[in-house]
């Protein structure tokens, strides 16, 4: 059975200045005259949402939380065969799609999520319209958010960034940055350098580097009590999980830069293996007992040490631990 929002006419309505929702494109189909989303969605297996901007301003939409290689496109128009493209993206953050554009108050935007080259799976869809956009300089600075939804870009220097009460997008840039998330759902990028990130109570997405295959550094990440998506990126990162239903992405880079995962909880913590050169299924992974905990490896490269966890806990629960 196709998803309820398979057809353009049945698109799901999103409201407000921010939201995160879930869905699937498993069993989805294309329609006559439907565009090829982000230029990579062949065959078309799309699902649809719609959102009317409550005010004018910058908007970011992403597919963080999806478990497959997504493509994402935003349009205006009232019929599937006569849409005008506003933005589109395949891979912005590893296999995650993300677009940013300036919305106009009262305009209705049609949002399509598809998969690269016929990929399908579970979808995480998130959007936020920012009340404030601020940027730093090449110096080391302290940057504060407002009470609304903020996008803060630190750029150079060793910056300290404080998120606000809203839904935020916080980026450290170059340097060894210290970033504090706010009280709602934040998307945080450490950038280059050895960054320290404190996520807060919301369901956050935390990237130690720039996301995707850019940036590096040995980052330290603390998550909060929400259900977080964590990708330390390249480098030897130390991650402290906060107790929610967390997804941790392990990067496969052949450099022997293993992450250290603290506070793993069976039934709540799940792992994914990132990067285009990664193993595609658990048969390519080996799990052995190390001095400090279970070691997850692929092709001789240790991806992570799960502190205080027995290897048998992971191997006996592969379908629950790896997604």
C-alpha cells in the first residue's frame, strides 16, 4: 500500500514556523508530469507535504533522521505538472538532504521527499523559519541567540555560541568552538577544529564537523534527555549520550580514528555507519571485546568503542542496535 501522501493531491499540511515529522516513501510512486526531484530521483518514489509561510524570512528544511539516501525539493504551484522549483538537494550532510531559501509570507510551498536512484525508507522531515540570522568574524567571539528561532554562524576563531529558547541552527565554523544548544530542537555543527558541544533537552541533531565528508577534529559531544541524532564526523570523537532514544552515526574512514561512546543503552541507542565507502550491512562489521568495552570495526578499522558494554550485548541484538 502506498503512503497516504504519495500523491500531490494528498500532501500533508505543516503549520507554524517550525516542525519535525516522520513518514515513509516505501511503496510510493510518481505521477504523470511530476518533476525529477533535485535532478536525481529516478525512478520517482516521492511523498509530499505543504507549508504556507506565516511570515517572510530564511527557512531551512532537511531530512535528518531518515534512514536512507534522500532527495528533497521545494516548489510553488498548485498542480504536480506545473510546479516552479524553489530549491532542491540530494546530499548536503552525508546522505541527508537540506535546502535553505527565503520564504515569502502567505506563499504556499510544496515539499517533496524522494530517494536517490530509487532508494526508499523511513523519512525524518524538519523545517524551521528563522527569526534572527547572525554571523561572526574571523576573531574569537561570544555569540548569543535571541528568544526566537536563530541561525548563528561562528566562522573563524575559537567561538562560544549560546542557543536561545527557539529552534536553532548553530555553526561553529573554524577553530575550537564551544557551543551550547537551547531548550528546543537544535541543529548544531561544530565545524573544523576540536569542538565541544552541549545539546540540550530537545530532540537535537548534532554534527561534530560540517556534516557529510567535510571538516575534521576530535570533538566532545554531550547530548540531552531528548531523542538525538549524533554524527561526530571524522576524527576521534567522544560522545556522552543523555538517555533519550539516540541515533549515533559512525564514520568509516580507514584512518583508525575511533569514536568513544559513553552511556550506551540497549533499546534506546542505535548505530548507523556513514560515508559513501561504508559497509552497507552488518555482515561487514565485526564486534569484539576490548579493554574498555565493545569495539565496532569494519575491514580492520575500529569505528567506535562502546564504553562499559559487552560485545555480546551488541552481537546478540544486531537488528535492534544497528539500523
